[in-house]
């Protein structure tokens, strides 16, 4: 736990996300697909205002059927070739992680899904308290921007724009 009177060396420590969740929702005209992964991991370095997050694509669960999950991993995300999605970069706003409070920040970095990096600015909510940093972020991913094509036969069942939410608590290390 960081207190306001902690030595400066402690204030420059990193925060690790060992238990986080990534969730996605594809809301297409003929089908709603939702899945989540509890394998989201990450780190924030407050001094450098740098961050890095990753989630294994094969860790997503909750599809409408086992076959749908198989198609997600084999046909669309090609999880054996592109096993991990990542987002890394810098926090634009300055945040004093030694001061408890709620902060809205913009994270600017490279979002890599399906082997294709896209520069993104993603708004995130941070709540800093005695247990660490609680992170929550909602954003969308356009499949086309990451080279994920939808066959015409299932075009009405898979949305072109996917809603994503990430949440977790990063603990001081």
C-alpha cells in the first residue's frame, strides 16, 4: 500500500495486473456473440507514463456454442498464428498515483490484433486507492482494420465493429 508519506523511491514503482478481464460483444443483425477472458495481464509504469497489456486469444470463453469458439480461434483470429492481442504505449495525461482518486485518461499506443498494429487513443477510467489502480475501459474494434474478414455466408451473424471492455486491478510492485 502506498501512503502519501511514502519515500519517493516507492512512488516510482510499477503496477501489475495479474487478474483482469477482457470482454467482447458482437451485436450483428442475426446473432449476438459475447465472450470473455480472465487472462488479461498488464503493467503500468507511472513515472514513464507507459503501459502494456496482453490477452491470449484462445482464453476467451462464453460463445453461443463450442463450434462458434472454434471458428473464432481457427477461422477469424487464427489464434495459432496470432496467439496474443496487445496494447502498449503511453498515458497522455499526468496522473499522480500517490493521490487516491478517480481519473479519466487517454492511453495512446499500438493495438495489435491478428498481427496488425493500429495506433489508437483509448479513453480509460482509473481509480487509485490503497489497494492499487482499478482500470476500466470501453472501446470498439473494427475487424477490417485488423485484417479480419467476414465470409458473406455469415455476414449477418458477425458485427463489423466489436465492442470491447477491459477491467482489472493493478497492484503496486
